C-alpha cells in the first residue's frame, strides 16, 4: 500500500492558510453565509430566516421562548442548556452527515460508526429524536440510531440538550439530540449537486473486492444473495441441523451462492468516491392566512475505504504477543436517501408530515495473514472474509401544533418507523501453513484448508434484523399569564425487534491434500461436496432467533415561570412505566424458552433555575434524575461480529437499568447575535452503569460482553466561545469591507471513576447458578467509564463574507484516549486514541449566466494524516487490537439552484 506523502500534507495546510484570499477574488452578489439550502446554495426562504434569526426546532411540549427575553438566540432563550446547529452552522463544517457536524459541539465526540458521546458518556447515554419522535436503530448492537446515516441535506437544525427536562424521554443520561427536518419553504427551489473525493490510503491504491451481484453498485442486491430455498425450508422446519441427514445438509450447501461471494479479487487501483443529490421545494398560499408546502430530497453516494490494519491479542502483556495479524480490508459503502415532507399552516395551526428513507449498504472484502500461538504454534494463518451488510430505515411521522384561543395550545405527534439489517453470506475461510520441516509435513510450506477447524475452516453466516417502532403523544399547555405556563403531556412508544443469526461451517473428514490447496470457490463447490462427502455443522446454538420488545408509557407535568423579573424556573416531573423483554425463540422445539424481563416504574424530577445577572449574562442551575436502559443486543445472549472493531460481542440477559443523578451549573454571556462565552461545571452519579468487558481464551479468541458495575461518578467542566471580528476597519480595500473572521472554540474536561468495594457483586453472561461473582473480578475501583475522554477540543477559525457566500474554515478536533472495553482478566483496559484531526473547508458562491446561483465546495479532511489506534498498554508494551492509517481525503463538489 502506498503511503500518504508528508509533503502533500504540508501543501494542503499552506493552501488552507492562503485560500481565503484566493477563493474570494471574484465573488458574485447573492445571499450571505447564513442563508444556505440543502446543497449549500442560498434561497430567499433561508435568507429571510437568517435575517430574522429563525431556527426551525421541533420539540415536544417545549416553549423555546423564555418569558421576558425577546432575542433571536435560541440557546439563550431556551429554558435548558442547549446547543443548536442551524443549517448554516452545519454547512460551515462541510460535513456530509449529522454525526460529523455534531462532533464540533461542546462536550460531544463521535465514535466510529456515527455514535455520539456526550460529556464523556458512551452512546448508550445519548438519545436521538427526529422532530421530537423516537427513532429505531438498524444496528444489531445498538438501540441508538447511528447519526452518520442522516445526510445534512434533509436537516433544518440539530438541537443538543444537555440538561434533562420532563418533556423528554427519561433515557437521558448525557443528553438528547433532536433532529428537525426541513418544512415549508418561503419560495420554490430546485437544486442539483454532485461531488467526488479521494483518500490517500484508498483511492487509486491497491484494495480487495468480490463480485457479489451485478447491481451491487446501487446498494441493492439483485436477489442473488436471497436465502436459498433449501436453507429457508430448514429454518422454518424447526429441525436442528445436527438431526438432518447428510444428503439434506449437502443439498443445502450446494444451493449456496458460491464463487460470487467467496472469491476475493485484488484491485490495483480503487475508484474515487462519488455523490449526487437532487432537492426541491415549493409552497402555495391557501386562503387569506394559509400556506401549503412540500419538499423532497434524494441523494446517492458511493464511497470506498481500505484499511491496512494491525490486529493483535495477548493473554499476558508481560509476554510476547500471542496473536498478531495484518489485515487489508476494503469497504464499498453505498448510501441512498430520500425525504418527502409536507407542511400546512392555517393561521396559527401547523401540521408537518415527514417521510424519510435511508439505506446504507456496506460490501466488505478482506484478507489477513498472521500468527496465532494459541492454535498451531509457529504456523501462519491466512484468513479471507467477505460480507454484505444492508441497513435500512423507513420513518413516517405526523406532527400538529394547534393554538386554541390566546392561552391554550395543543401539540400532537404520531409516528411509525421500521429499521432492518440484513447480512447474508458473511463468509470466512482460514488456510494454515504449518512451516514444519517437509519431512514431517509434506505441505508444511503451503497454505491448506482441511475444513476440520484444526488446519483450516470455512463458514457462512446469515443474519437478519427487523424492528418496528410505534410512537405517539400529546402535550397540552396553558398560559395563565405572560410569566407563567403549565404543560402536561403523555408519550407512548412500543418497539419490537426480531433478530436471527445462523452460523454454518463446512465439515470434511478426509479431504485429499490437493483439494485442501484449492481456492475457496473450488474448495466448497458442488463437485467437492459430492465427491468428498462434505457436510455442514451448526455453530449457532440452541436459540438462533430472539424477540425483543420495549413498551413505555410516560406522563409528565411541567411549569415555566418567571418568578420575578430576571429569575425564571423550569421544573417538572416525569413518570415512566417501562417493560423491556428479551425472549429466545424455541425454533428447535426444545421445550425451553429463555426469557428476561426488566419492568420498572420511575419518577424523574427535573428543575432548571435561570438567573439574568446582567444584560446578556445569565446563570443556570440544573438538577435531575434520569435512567439508561440496556440496549436490546446487550440483553441477547447471541454472538455478533461488530464490523467496526472486528470483534465478537455477546449479550448478557442479566443486565439491569442504570439510574443517574445529574447536576449542572452554567454561566453564559451573550455578547451579540451569535456571539457568546459560556462556562459550565457538571456532575453525575450513576448506579449500575453498564460497562463493556473483554475475555480472551487460550486460542486467543476475543469476545466482548456487558455487565453492570456497582456505581460510577462523572464530573467535569466545559468552556465555549464564539466571536466574529469585522475586517472593514483594518483596510479600505473592497476585499475586506464585508468580510469577518469567525472564531469558534470549545474545550471539555471530564473525569469519571468506577466505585467497586468489597462485597459488591455483578452478573456476567456466563452466570448459571450459585453465589454471584465479585464485581472486583471484572471491574477495577477507580477505573474510568468506557467512552470517556479526559479532554475534548474543537476549534474553528474562518474567513467569511457577510454579503455573499464565501467561507473558508480551518477545523481542529481533538479527543484524548478513551476506554472501549475493560481489559481481560483485569489486565489494563483496552483504549482507543481518536487523536487530533485537522480539516479545511471552503465554500464559494458563483453567479452563473441568467442569474443562477451555484456553489463550489472544496474539502481537505485529516490533513495531518492521523492513525487510528485501539490498544492495551503496560509500561513500554503495547498490544494493538486495531491500528491503521485513516489517510487524507480531498473532496470537491458543485451544486446549482434554480
């Protein structure tokens, strides 16, 4: 693999520093930087919103305007601690998805896979909503939806609330992220955009792929990967594979899609990435005070990524590494997204109907070579794997906001969402070269696969996930006076998930040596199966199918009051009745059905006191109690391979809810429109936090699972600043008259500690009966929580034109080391090093002939070329679970608005 050149990075940095002058020489007239559409081109609709300071935020049962303060700053007006990213803020970062934009928010970091960490708490403590309604997750390991599947083109604003209020669901550990989709446009528009990007570690470099099907480039399989009829019949029969006859098993194996899913091909030059989008919207007046609008977006992206990854494991960090592999893996990710939104306004009455479709497909091909001293000492192992992962989300929701008279208002919402994940034909082949003397082993210098799990293996896995989520609620508010509003509300969610996973291994008893040297498709061909009597073994276990459900009824009461001028109180209490269950489906008629249920009631109080200390200066004091429920996959005792970490995970049906007590003190100084300086300290106490731990067996098989630690505390501080510096006083040159420097920065310091004392117990997934294991066998007193970084830094410095679209921004993000899992056998924890990332984004408006607005965007991501590391460390010894270069990405795009 060729390596990124340090000289190229130096040129990128120098280009970023001089680009403001270069990019803005011939700037056309048009809308300002705060007036951007879905593809970045300004419209009159967003121009009007920008001038008025409006940000479209859809929150259940919340009055965003605090009595007595009539500024247009949402963060200042909100009764809680919030950060709001408007469409303009999102576009300044240049990110293509919401997860990328959110990592610029104070106290937030994004883990691989698009999961957001708030104030050092892992993604399990974050809550994602769309227009105030919950979302299901297409990820089998998570109940939280990965936010990297949401393109920025469909989002009008993103609100991050860090202090709990009773109108939000109780699963509010670190914060809530509410995405608001675009609604009624002020004027009609039609936009087309396209872009391309290249990565120094992937584009034009060596990589691997496999054929699959002819329609793979679309992200949709052409049906080739459908479960074969014989295997589908076997799944439905309820007959264990061990009880099937050899001809039955051979009949199943011979129907597998073979060569197209098992032959990995080398590609000497991987293609560049490509994306395209179409966005449109229109509105019409209805009567004297009504307006009906519709928006539609569609986008397609095709992205390649190659990782040259070091993967190691060790039973004892004082000894040499027992497992050491180098894996080259190429992912081809295809995303298809669409949104149709209809909005209706009749006077003060508003209706919003949103329909969202997101599909994210990953095609993976990998080859790894290395040693495993826990198997055949001194041997080399060659592993080849292929996979096809489909993630899909369909969401439809209806939201109504009604004003009944001058004092009474009613909000109604209802929604249905379906998420699916299909992973057919996850195939893995292991070949072994013993490296023994040829007199002892005639093929000691060759890779062979005997299909006996001792000197070679071949497996094929089919997994499927389907989740349905129904939600609804209402909020009724009455304004007794301009200074006092009371709200009551009810919310209902019902989530049902079915997850299945079947893992089958080929089995041979006496395979001839010439056959053992064949490539994968010949090794498992119909001829080999028939001639050499191959069979199938089921490694799934007794319960390949699990059902999971979560039903929550919630009611709340909340008041917003200005006690005296300059002193406001937002206080409320939420009652939640939650019933969560996981059931192993008895597909093999064993007569035993594993079942685990968590059923709890909670009273969750919350209060925030806001004091206006001076003009533009306010102090907030908040306190609350919240919860965190186990995620479905964490409760299911079924193995699963995480595609990001390349590790097996297994759930724990003995997990319990976590309870959190939260306190927050914050000082805010709003110096002008969109200018602020804020500082905060926060504290959290967590009972029964759910932590990830890792085990390693003698053959260096690494498995991660989950267990409740007894208690944990988390505390920290954060500071945020945003300032604009006009340049018109620095020079009389026309170039500087409308330009300003943008400075945005934030820093978060966090500390957390597990508290484990003598006598504390926990229940791991391996627990059967008898006395409970000591918590100290799994958790070390004083260890940090998984996912917590001590330091988070975000900094943006940019130059932008206030009269026309012209922005050039340098963005720096840093996150210090954070734990991904407790170390095996009380070894040092496994950590990841997110490190420092430096990006540059330039956006330039161009006026085309005929008065057509367009935008050109240039991006340079990870200019310093940081390397991702996940490792254990003891003294000078480091064991890398994952280590690979991310490369530098250069991207350019062009969009036109009609």
